[in-house]
């Protein structure tokens, strides 16, 4: 199902995260896209639906999370490529350049991915969140060198402002042997 809007809450407490998730879904008619523990000891809630209901649930989630809130996002017009990348549904291609945005939270990675793909003619390759990567988020994208540079530059701005950017890189001509191994 395609969602017009998404919102996410990331908490420092697993127990409080479950309380937050319950409050969010009771607040408005939204779809629960993901609820899970994240390493190291965090809780993650991702919801989707219509803008007004998602906004209402997001506000409630932030309120209930209180001092356990690590990060959050609300995207009223989500780019269609974000959920495909998050689900691992993007086919391999032969684009010349490859870019990576590495963030310190899952929510900041989703926001970076959405901004990057809206700002430049790039393909969002992959979006990995937290588990198995120390709680970080990884966004990968491909396209022409100039497009990847523009996408990376735009995508990293919010995370950088909030101190949540770990690193960003652009590889102008990714070796084909490596490209076949990366999403």
C-alpha cells in the first residue's frame, strides 16, 4: 500500500516505546508499517496513512515518548522510492556514481533519503535502519555524478544541523565488481 504520509518515533526505552506505539495507533486511523526493537536497546515505530491522521498520531507519539524520545520524523508527502528502498525492492542498475549518507538514528536516515531523492534525479538504492549497524541509518543512492553529489548534499543537511550525521561520501565511478555486491 502506498502511503501519502509517514511518521516515526525512536525511543531510548523499549518499554516506553511500546506505550508510545499503542498511543499512536489509538489516536488516529493509521497503518502500522513497523514496530520493533533497534540496537542498542531502542524502540522504533513507523506509521503511514493520510496526512491529517498521521500528523495527529505523530504529535501524540512525541508527547507520550517524553524524555525517552531520541528522534522523530513526520513526512507529509513521502517520495515513493523511500518505502521501496526500505523494503529492499530496488533492482540493481549500472549507474556511474554511488553515494552514501550515514546517520546516527533511523529517523534521520529516512528523512535524508526522502530529501535526497526529491532534490536530485537519483535512484534510492537502499535504506538500512539500526539493527546490525549500531543503531545507525544508511542511505545509498546512485545516478550521474552531478545528481549523486546534489542528492547527498541535500540529504545530509538536516542530520548535519542536528548533529546526527556520521558521514557522507560520493564515489564518482564505482567499480562494477563492487556495484554488483551493493544495493
